[in-house]
């Protein structure tokens, strides 16, 4: 029998399994595992489990404040919650939730809606909140994009819909680029070959920081005509692993395999000559011979020397380097934004090329974020000046 909520401080608890996997659960105020949320979170992958755990614990705390519990919550209650946590909410939904924090933005609201639908569908399969589960189990007609994603798409009659999802807002996003001079100036401020390699690989590869810190040596095929047979030029395979020692996880979960010491599959990303040069500089001068974890980036000093480098350490290194150059805070994602924008410019607006170069999931996303003119572009400025008769 699933238990309801207990009033008090409900919290997220990290759980480290024997094989190194990190999972998340929700504890009740007395320290007992919250049975229903724990069962739901166990059904998810590690990365999703962490995100959903913090979204779900917020919802459970809101239920306590509203004197509700999940077996008796109704669809209007979930609508009120989504309105209370949203960046935009109407009066009938009540007071905004999380008064001391920023309200959820558009993308977080979409993830929260998916989390709640999955949780209450999980309960409905176990005989709890069956009416709410039915209310959330809706369908919609497929779009052209849905049909393209589906195998034998012409037979697709309907796709799942989430009535809690906020209205999709089509807007142009303007990503924050690297500060001027950062790409050229950062390597000269860095003491370690490892750090110069990080800057080079972020600049020329467009990696997410989790992808870079999650690389294993076997993922690197830096010579032409590698045995994997999937790319003739130097490249890497970005592979999702749940049990990395530094707890990094790749966002994109393309299937991969390691057979006879050769990695195949994953997301294949090209490597520039400059990236190869900084790699060999790092491996021949700093990489510890006693490292047995097989990961590429390691700690070089301190009590944890030789252990895999965490993403927080890489972010901190970039931040300190930016301070030395009197720049604004340098973030890893700014390298990715600048890389994608430069590839898109070089490819004359071909978003498919930019998608493949940066490992994006869709060309539509590239077009939404980067497929517009930079308002500082000299051609754009010249066109305006001619229009203004300057």
C-alpha cells in the first residue's frame, strides 16, 4: 500500500550503489524512504532521476502546504501547481510558489510537466490516482515532425500529449558568446597542458563540458582510418555512461559498444589538428601513469591527484582564467555557442552541417538559437547605415 505524505521537511537523498552508479530518492521527515516517489525514480536513468527528484520534491512540499496528498490530488490541483511555479501565472491559480527563488522558466515548466505526468501515470498503474492518470493520458494528432521521427511514419495515427505542458512559445534565443579575446588569450594564462587542452577542445570541438569530462581514452580515435570504420578522419566517440567516477553523464544517449577494445557508436565528433596537438602535449607531460580509471581528464594536484576531473573543477579553472584576463565570467557553454555560430556562418547558414558539427539533436534547434543575424555583424551594420543614409 502506498503511503501518503507526512507533514514536514521532505528532501532529496543521493544514493551511491556498489557498482558506482548514483541514484536519487526522496525521504520523509523521519528519514524513511518515500515509497511511491522512490519507486518512480528507480524506473528512470540516473541523470533523469536527479532532475526529476528535485522537481518532484518541490511538488510534494506544495501538496503538504495545500493540505493535499498525491493519492487524492486532482487534475485542477496539478493545474494550480503548474500555474504557481511558472514564470507567468494567473490570479485564479493562487499565490506563486517558491517565493524565495526564481520561478520556473519555459523549459523547466516543460520538464516539470513531464515529471508529474510520469509520476501520476506510475501511480495509476498501481491502482492509486487512477482518475488522474486517465486525465493525463491524452493523445493528439501527429505533426509532420512526429511522422518524420517515426519509423513507417505514414501509419502513425496519434502521439501522446501532456495537458500540463505550457503553451510552446516560439522565440529567437540569443545565446551568450565568448567575451572578445577570450579564445586567443586564455591559453597564455594557463599553467597546465591539461587546461590548455580543455580550452582547445571546447573551442574547436563545441563539446558540452559533461561530454569533455566524460571522455575515456578508448573513445579517442585520433589517427586517420581508425579501426571503428565509422569516420576516416580523426574523431572521438561521445558515449553515455552511468558509472563514471567523476559522475559526469553525456546528455545524448546514442547507443554504443566496446568490442575488442574498440568503441563504436555513440555520437561521433571530428577532431582538429590543434586539438590533437594539445592532447599529445598533455598525455606526454602530465597524464599520470598510475591512473587506472581510463578517463581522459584528471586532477593533477592535491589529495585527489590522479582521479578523474569533475565538471565543477573545469568550470572553476575557466572562471579563474577569465578573471586573470579581466574578462567577464567565462562559461563552458559559451565556447559551444561560439563554435556553433562560427560553423553556421562558414556553412552559409546550413543548419544541418552545424547540427552534425556540434552534436545537436535537431537542425531546427540550431536554426532557432543561431539561425539569425548577429546585430553586431559588419554586413548587418553596413545595411542599417545605408538605410539610415549615414
